[in-house]
C-alpha cells in the first residue's frame, strides 16, 4: 500500500516525508518491526514509544506515527503527526490489513471469568457446523490449527487486525475474540466490526487499573455499543442484569441468558456429575434437552453464552445443542487429569475469589472425600482479593496449599501469608509451600482415596512472572509428572 492511500483515510495533524512510500504492516513494538512497517510511538503508563523511533527506523520502518518528531531524527524517516497515536493505530491497522472484520463474523466475549471457555465452546459449535473459525484470547491465537503466543488476553489493535487478516487469508469466516476491559479502555478493538457481544460476569478484578468497580463495569459495557447484530447477557450476574436492562432502555439488542433468573434463554433442572451437566433448555418458550461435558452451573452459563451467540447468528437450535453435547471441554478449564491414585485431580484457571468459589461449588456437588486446593495470588495486582480467595478456600476445603503465582517483584511468601488470613477466618487448615512445583507434588503425594485436588490459578498460562523475567512454566506437564511419580511410588505403575 502507498502511504497516500493511508493518509487519505486517517485524521492527522501533518505529514513530513516523501510522497512515494510503501507500507506493508504496522506495529507499536520496535522489536517486531519488519521492512516497510509503520511504527506507532505510543506514550504508555510506564514507557514512551517515542524513545524507540530510532530503533524502529534502523529495523526497516518506512513511516512513523507519533505525536512529535525527536530532534535528532528530523529528516530521517517519514512522519505522520497525530494527537492520539493509540487511536490512530487502530484505524491505520484496519486500513493497512484491508478491513478483514468487514466480511467476517466476529463474536466478542467480555467478563471477569469464563471468556476463554466461552470462546472455545463457540468454536466447538462452529467446528461441528463445518464453519472455519479462529480464536484470539488468553490461550493465544488459533488459526487453522496453528497457535500463536500473545502477551495479553486481547492483543494491541495492530496485532488484532493482522491476525484477522491472516484468518481471512486462510478462508476463516468466523472469529471468537476475548475482549478485556483493558482492551476496551485502550482502543484495541476500535474498527473491529463485532457482530455479537457476550457478557459472562463482572467480579472484583483489575482494580489496580480501573480503580473502582463502576469504572470496571463501564469499561466492559463499551463492547455492547460496538455490536452489529445482538448481545448475549448473563442476567444471573448482578452486573449482567443491570447491563441487560440498560441496553434495552437504550434501544440496543440484547438476549438474556440464565440459570437462576428468568431469561430469554434459560437452563433449569441441572443434573451434575463428574462427566458433565444435563439440563432443560428453554429458548424463547421452545423446550429442549441439553448436555455439556464439563460439570457445574458456571459451565452451563458459559455454554449458554456460546449457544446464544450461535443462535443470534442464525444457526439451527438442534444443531447447536448437538454440538454442545459433542464438545469434550476446554484444555485447562476444569480439566480432569487421569490417574490411578483413586482421587480426582482438576486443573483450572480460577484466579479470582468468584472464579474459585464457582469451581468449589461444582466440586461440592460430587465430592466424596477431602477437598484440597492449591493456589496463589499475583504480585502487584489488586491486593484486596488475596484474603477473599483465602476465605473461599477456608470455607470449602479441608486443606489449602498456598503457593507462588506470578509474584512479580513481591515476596511470594508474604503474599501467601495475606491469603492465609482469609483461610484462618474459617478456621481452615493450610500449608505454605512457595515453590509451586513442590506444592503440586505435595498435594498429589499426600492424596487419599476419593480426594478431590484442585490445582488453581495457572492452568495453561505458560510462564511464571518473577519480576525480572517471565520464566517458562507448564502446570499440566508438572502435574502429570507428579502423578506418574506418585503412581510409581505406590506401585501402581512400572
């Protein structure tokens, strides 16, 4: 693309540079610059992208979008001066990558918990229906069975558009997109044409960024003003109930889903076992039987979100229900790890008080023996949720093993002690084992028949944030290795 094509379509203050400049991509990360990319210099919370303009030019950038030109770089590149580089990056990326979302079906999922499960359930529905789809979210970007690692739940605007273009080039027509509150506040989904929005829930999280729950809620709400077709809202959640009524009052399309409360799409008479949950499904008065292969009310609500999105996009009700029955579950989300130890070992991403409680409520429905949980809390993030997570553990569990989980620059032992104050509130038993791998081994090595062990918080997250660096980490591999070791130790494996 010639830069003049871009300049004709974006708002800018002035352009300083040559007329005949070719551009092929766009990024705000100078380390990822390719030849003929546009580099966007963004002033962030802790760093200023203008410091990396020189590096981007050396890396092959053909143009720079920025607020001002550094003195030492006058005449060294082609500069598009704008008042808000972050916003302009979203618009420019959409243009450079040929507006990929315009001819795709995009479902955006937002909420504190359940985003990943909902996106994978929706993709499972598409797979069953023979529709090619991709995912952008916490577990990475999935395009044609190939997975790309990303740093944030929702990537930067330039990356989203690039991944959508990659999907479109592979004839992928549908995308399931996790939309974080940060992404909505920081314009990452600006100019992404979203067809359906799905709201899972809002519970205390990210207050280090949003400061108040009202700010957090309002950030989430922005998604539902962007959608073209409909919105699927969980009205069992108090914020969801509020959101549904507000959208209706504002004349914005919305379909309610729920288990406890009355809803347009409602599940009732839930019957849960370790193998899943069966329930009656009412869709605007139409009665059906349904089943999902992950146990618990929270799993049913996630399924209703995915069901609602597919329904809103015009797919057949019976085929959607059949698809949900076939989907085996989402890796790392209430994933039961096979073992010969006579106990149930579950891997889950629950890392908030609400998320942990929902998983424990589900475990309560089938647990016959002791309930043991291993978890930690992130350093330098929303300190107020530590003790409440401990309270959930103390309330539901016979033993809590407190450990490290992305401590960053904090002392993980001190974080564990803060969690322990919540466990103590319910007179719960706990043990602090800072080394997470050691904590996993301890939990499994001390298991008894019929115990249920929940390994919570990390799941498929591929690193431990230790402050100076993100150390590669694989909870699934570590847990499976511990299971094998303990099986050998007990003579159950050769």
